[in-house]
């Protein structure tokens, strides 16, 4: 919601700026498109298909959503782990495209977060196909 507020403030700044009206109209159109996109993303966070869980089992990593429960996922090579944040790129067996999950330090138990970071950095089998 904070991003929407900043976008609205950017619209006010554009309106008050000393730029030609054609430039203002173009920038305002882009900003209004961004606001609409941000609001749809906020609404989508409440959908049952939203990924809300992550766990590591003997079969590999799994994500959870309310619609289908726990699903095994295949991690992508461009997933990244730094101490404060993990950018997890994955796909399910039934999907063609990859999804992204941002995992903060406080969103997983410390042990699971450490295992995720270690696996992303050092595991040779992290990119294996989903069974």
C-alpha cells in the first residue's frame, strides 16, 4: 500500500512541475498505469493461489497455496541467496513458466532459512527436475 501512496505523490509532483503539458500527460499516464497495476497486485495477494508457505523435505523444496496444498518445485539457477534476503526462482511440474518468491530473514524459522541459503549456494542437485 505504501508503493501506491508514493505513486500518488509522484503524480502530484508531476502536476506541480514546470514541464510542458504533453510531458505531464505522458508521465501521468505511466504513473496511473503503475498505480492500477499495484492495486491489482495487492488484490491478488488475497487469492487462494497465492504462495504462502515454503518447506524443505527429503523430496526437495515445496511451496504451499490454499488451493492445491504442498507442491514440489524445481529451483532455477538464477535463484539468489544473501544474508538478508533470498530470491527464489522456481517452477512446478505442471507449469511452463517460472515464478519468484522473496523470502526475508524473519519469514522462515532460522534453521529452514539457513538450509535454503546453503542449498542455493552449495548444492549440486538443487536444479534437478521435479518428480
